[in-house]
C-alpha cells in the first residue's frame, strides 16, 4: 500500500480516471453479494483499464522493481513446491491461479498509485449507501434464516455459515468506508450523521454474524483505526517485529496452547471459547504443526494438507483430514517450510515498511488498520490461497490506496 509520487504529466487521462474510479467502486460492491467474484476482480479491472489505456494510446504504468522481485520470489517458491506436491495437478492449477491473480493485482495497484483521481465523486457516496444497505440485508438474512437467499438460490435449510464470506468482506471494508465518509464533500454534521448510521448498522451486523473471523477482523480493524498511536515509531517497530516473530514461532507454540486448554477443563468447556471454535482451531493447528515438523525446511508443497491424513482422529474437528490450516502462518510452514516462512516475513516487512513511509498520518492509519484486519482474517479463517480471498486482499489494497490518495489530494 505504499505511496508513489508520480508527476502530473504521468497521470492518466480524465476518462481513464473515471473508468478506474468506477471499477474500483463497483467490483467491491458486487462482491458483497457474490464473494467469489473477488477471485476474478483484479483480472477484470486490469483488463478494462488496459483496454481503455490502449484505446487512448496511454499505456504507462509502473511496478516498483522490489515488488517485481517479490512477485518472482513468490513464483519460484510456489512452482518449486510442485516437485514434491501431494497432488501435482491440483497444485499446478492453484499455482497458475495464484500467479495470475497476484500479477493482475500488482498491475492494478500500479494504476492506483499513478492515476489522476477526481476530487469529488458520486461513487464514494454510492459505495457508502450500498454498504449500509447490505448491512441491513446481512442482518435480516441471518436472523430470518436466509429467506431471500433461499429463494434466490432455490435451496432450503441453508446453514448459518452460508453468508460467512459476505460477512468477512463486509468486515474488511468497515474501516475503508469510515475513512471514505470522512473524505466526502459534505458538511461535518452530515458526515457525523452518516458515520453514526454506518456504525449502528455495522454493530448490528457484527452482533448477528456467525463468522467469528468476520467479527475478529472488524474488531481489530476498528481498534487500530481509532486507538492505535500511529505516530509512535518505537511502538510501530515493536508491532512489526512481533508480527514477524509470531509468524516464525507460531507452529512451535500451538501444541503447548492446546495442552494448556485441555488441562484446564473449566476453560476448555467455557461457552464463549467453544462458540468461538477455539478448541476446534487449536486441534487443526496442532495437526498442521505436526505435519510441518515432518518436512520443516521446504515443506510438503502447495495445498498439501487437503491430500494428507492425520495419524489420529481429531475428536473436536471430527475428522482425520482438513482442507487447510485455518492459519496463514501454519499453511506457509506446512507447504513451503522454513524457506516459505522467511520469504513471507520479508513480504510482511516490505508491506509494513511501506505503510510507515506513508507521510500522511490519517492515510497511514487507514493502511495499517486494514492490513491488521486482513492479517486477523488470514490467521483464523480461510485457506490463504483461495482465489476469492487473495483477490479480495489485492482489491482491498487497491481501494485503500485509491481513497488514500484522493484524501491527500483534497488536502492540497
């Protein structure tokens, strides 16, 4: 999410700017109702913008060399893992998707950093309105037993997890929407009123959600946006170091944590802990850590866990096989071992360093809050390489860079 100063002469034509703005606003709105579209969103947005720029004979975009190097490093690690992958065909398909989505995302981010942006746009207001309306929709559906969703999908007896992906997307856009409201061209009293409405609806949606990942992501994002002292260099470096160290040691602390919970029955049977699926997660994390120890240097290959069997039946998870670790640190360790973990730490350091270099404190706070919300999501929820989630993170980064640059331009 790093800022990149590009001269006015290098900015894109006004028509390209409008197309870019519309694309960045519309695709996330669509994803609230159709989460899996996020897997295609970076590619769709990039193709649209490439076609527009070609028609206007303006093909300029710039990807920093370090980001190209990181992309190549990711490709080397992912494709090298094919040699020892548990299922070559599936791993190859996933590797191609990962490389395509991330490349499209990098190109899209390059546009976000360099394209000229409208100071006032109806799209921002529309996004906030759609977000608020979707909060009502999610709350109603969750409490009514998915009455509308059942009719649309022509399915009955939908489970409480049916809209979890939509809840996750909703929670990750909570902070950007608040930031967007601050940047709308309205009087302060109207902004406060709009923010109060969004807060209220978001709280209701948060309360009825069955996805603990969505709830945690929203809480973490909000805490960093409203409370974290963004100017404190020492605290920022401490946070960055803690994340990197945590990523490296996480597989080695899971087993003690699980044993502690099992040895304290009063804690392990606590309703809140069970409701939050903590014993379930710890059991899967412990299994993932055990598998990692069998190949700690280079791992088992991309998406290995879904084709592996545990040595014992997991009583809480009620299975001897899982699709993924429900934790990005463990997933990287299992699939790519220490090599992948060290590369991931390098990538995390680059992102956090780029955030710290952002001079405007409000924009820096936006970037950090969203990054921490995404990190919380990837540490507790879905498989990291799922196309919709990978595309979501890249689209979210592009969205934040776009509204962050617009905010800064409006201050000038």
